[in-house]
């Protein structure tokens, strides 16, 4: 009887492994160049697109190619994924409860945000903080003053911001501080079911900043929510090219499309009935830091007819270690973890402070995140799975935030933002699930590399 039971367990295990391998090799998806937008949170039923995706408590998926589905068959750079899945049960069991230190940890971050009157000049404080290795320190008394200033300071100039294809303004506040304002395009419960589609999520930028801080990553640009009265705050100080993009619709609402070179006004946004526009203010990186823009080694070629080099080569990380970016490898691991947690599907470049060989990677443009809480695009974790190395401090922070701690911490921090609630509950819960994926990946790495001493740095 015992032997029969053993055979049954082995058969089931082999079946599960085969299903995983099938997903990695031939995910027979439906392909489309359009994105799907759902106004409400999804049900537990899989969509037609998802029906071929391996399901094990939640949905795992690989990002697909738009033009050539056959390209998905050659993803040998992701061969380590099955070992991640096999380590998940033990990781979930080990880190099933919040850390006893979690409450005190959260309170320190909340105090930085909530206390006012620390900085007489918030802009000067932010410039003082900013350096090649940190934009906001781990302990940041005065952050509350900086966030409050960004969310309420008088706007003295506004212009269109033509970089990228998202609807945003370049603002200047009283005191000569610049910032980017990304406009709200989706409500909190919106679900975008096709990767890298639609517009940036303004709330995703806010959540990304606080998630980065919780992870100990100090280079994410400061972001905070704000509601702006277009007619009173923007139009009177708008440049000519920005002012030309404004109009009044039939109901008397103020509408705009920000880029005056865009003759197609299909992307125009209008104010609410109170003439207010919601969005995120992202603080401009101080001018004393000269930025160098570089391509992210694990960027995804969405318009390509085949997989990128890193998707085909399991040893791709060895090439990066031998190249000019070798000293940024641990920064890339941290950024990979952040991107996976928030499901940022559009990481294609990053910034560095020019002239400093020890400068840390700056993760900008985090708005293509929090699209679908039901799906985890596992190939975002490719850097961690291929390199099998990470900072010991980053793993320790992940352990501290395990067992539901990340969603709890982020819920409390985002509750202090002017646009609270910033994330829907489904997106918060998804963060905890993804954190378990990361810890499982690191556990698999420890096994593969012969111990944690070969993984943690």
C-alpha cells in the first residue's frame, strides 16, 4: 500500500513538472496588439488568453511576442523557473506569519512621512539628500515636508513634456523646483490583461516609490499624488504650446492632450465635475546630478519577431559579469525584484549619475505596473534566476516583509498619500504572493549554487 501511494505521488509530481515545462516551451496563447481593459476586478475564471497558462494556486505566465508566437518556443534562458515553483511550498510554510519586528519597522517609515515642520525648505532638503548612491536616505526625517510640498506647492510654470508617449506635464513650483505630473488614466480597480499595454498608471508610480523604500532601495524618485485644478493652476501659467492643447467640451469641462504636436486628440483627458485632475507628481532629479541614460540588459523587445538574447541564453548573466556593467549587477538584481513585485513590464532603460563609477542605478518610469493582479509575469525575474546573486540586505528585507508584511506595510504608507486609497486590495494581495515567488527563486538559487554563501553578497 505504501509503495502504491509513493507511485501515485511520483506520477502527480511528474505531471506537474511536465505542465510547467509545457508552459515554458509552448505557451499557445492568443495574440493581439490591442490591450484589454476591465473596469472591474477579475473573477476566478480564466480568460481565453489565460486558458493555456499553468495554474498552481495562481496564474504564472511568460510575456508573449506580438508578431511571432513561435518565438516563445525558444526560452531556454528561463529553464530555472520549475525549480522556483518546487521551492514555493516550503517557502510559504516557512514565512507564513508576519515578522515580530514588522510593526516597528513600518512605524519608522510612517513617521518620516507623517511628521511635518522638520524642513524649513523642503526643496533644499531634497537636493541635500540627492547623491550618486541615494536620492532619499533610509531614515528620512523631513520626507513628509517634501511630499506635502509636492502635493500642494503653488505652480508657477507648466509645459508639455514630450519624452515618451504618456500624457504628462512638466511643472515648476514656487521655490524653483521642477517635477513631472502624470495624469490619471485608470481608476483603482482597473485591470489591464495584456502585458505592456495601455497607459501608465499614476498610482503605480506612487506605489513603486514606497515599495522601493521598503526594500531598502534609495534611488527611486520621490512620487506623491496630487489633484490639480486645470483652469486655476495650469492654464494661467501654461506655455503657449501647452495652452494650445486645452479646450472646453460640450459640458463645459476643461480638456487637454498636453502635446501640441499630437494632432490626434483621441488621448485627450478632461477634468471631473469639480474641474480637478488627479495624477502623480514625480520629483525632478536635482540638476547637480548629471544623468547618464543606459539600456537595461534584460530589456524586453516587444516588437521583435523573436526572443532577446537573455531569453535564449541561460548563461547570459556571465556575459554581463564580464562586461562594462559588471559592478551594477547587484543593482540590477534589486531592480528586478522591484519590477517583479510591482509587475513593471516596461523596464527598458535606467539612469546613472555620470562621472561616478560607484553610482547606483536609478529606476525611472515605473508607471507600467500593477496591470493585472491575477497574473505574475515570471520572466521579469530572469536576472535573479540567471545570476543567482543578491544583496544580503535585500533578502533580509524580503524576509522581514514576508507573511503578508509587504501588503500591510504598503497599505499603511499609501494610506498617508493625498490620493488614498492608492491601490485596490487585489493589487496589495498580489504583492505578498509575488514576494513568495522571489524568496522561492532565491531558495532555488541557494540549492543550485551550493549554499547561501554563494548567493548573498
